[in-house]
């Protein structure tokens, strides 16, 4: 199970998660494509 949007955002900001891991969270419907963009600053491309 993936953590919440807030946790994922924090992990990414701290360098604990890379874009691929954040993308996996979208794939498993833990966050939305819009939230991916908010976290990474890039559009989500499948």
C-alpha cells in the first residue's frame, strides 16, 4: 500500500523517492496524474 499524497510529496522533496516511484503511485491509483504534476513539476505521461 502506498502512502498519502502528503507523504509522497515529502518523500520526493527529501530525495527519498524518485519520479519513477511517484509514477508508480499514480499507476496504483494512490495519487492522481494532477498530483504527480504538483509533486514533480512535470506532466504525467503514461
